[in-house]
């Protein structure tokens, strides 16, 4: 089996064929629509922080639906570009094994399964947001702790294993191939799970630093794209983990000093 990144010559030749140009442009346009949606939310509500807070504080089913809609758009914007090689490679293989129509439907099913998995990850994030709104002064420490946990995850064996599988599209398809629309949906969800295992530490850091903050989102999206597509991208994980842990410790210290300051002033 070939453990090769998306831009390894043997893999690049398979998914970057001319017949994949239009599907590739459609996927880029879909990601662009995700970025446009979240930028619109930022412009219409003043900031992405107020947009997220407003969605969460709506409460009930309406608040959850609004939050998950924004989260799903965020995942489409960030994750689809990095997964584009896998989807187009699937299309290339499917066209050799299935009819053109079934290959197109399978590609859409794979994308749907992948996006659905990432959309579901918004549920614990929504719960975290509600919790952070209700814990008072502890909310200042939560992001720092989340950043430390996310950074520590970068050093785990689970991160390493999931990265190997998530960044090797040809190997993944050969190992998990299943024909039909249901098989493609399953492929998308399995790949989503493996990408989640690879990116969960970084996502935790994103939630900590400013969920749906455009600058942090773009930074995370570039890192995810590099990890999933560039050869030897495993070297990114540990330096990034160090930066996250150190940043989290600094934020914890700042939070504790900020909590102590009012008491010191009254002395």
C-alpha cells in the first residue's frame, strides 16, 4: 500500500487530471461560499464573537440550529479545500469502476458524509459555548486550559496515527473502498473521523482563541491544508503543540493575575 501525500507525484497524477477540473472548481466554490457566509455573519453582527454568542444565547432548538448552521459553514470553508484531493481521487477511481453517473453521485455522497461528521462536532462545541456563558469568572480560564489540552494532544500517538491515515488519500481509498452511494457515504464519514483525530487538537485551540474569528480560522485552515497534503507534514505537529501549550500557560497566568488584580487594589 502507498502511504503518500496528496502532492506526491504518483498521487498527484491521479487526482489532478483534466476531467476533474470542473468538479474541483465546484468544490473550491463551495468552500468559498462557506467563507462568504461566515464573513457575512461577522459583518451583520459586528464581530464573529458576538455572532457566536448571539447564536448560543438564543437557547433551545432555534439557538442550536443557528449555531450548527454557522459551524457547518465554518467546517465547509476550512476542511473542504484540504479534502479536495481525496474527493477527486475517489472520482477518478470510481469512473474506472462505475458508470459516470454513479461516480458523480458517489462523489457527492462522500462529501456529504464528510461534512455531516464535521457538522456533528459542533454539538460539543455548542455545549462548551453555553457552559462558558454561565460560569462567570471561570470563563477567563477555560480558553487557556483548552489551548493547553489541544497542544498536549499534538504529542499523542493517536494524533500521529490519524495524521498518517488522513494525509494518505490513495492508501485510505484502497483500504476502505466500498461501492455504491452508501459505501461512498461511509467513506466520507470514516475519513471525517480520521481527520477529526488528526485535527481535534488544532480545533480545540481554535475554539479557545476565538471560534469563528476570521484571522484564526484562516490560520487554522492553512495549517490543516498543509498537514493533509504536503509531504513530511508530520513535522508540523510538535512545534505547533509547543506553541499552543506555552500560549495556554501564558493565558492561564494572565487570567490568574487579572483575577487577583481587583483584590490587590483594595488592599
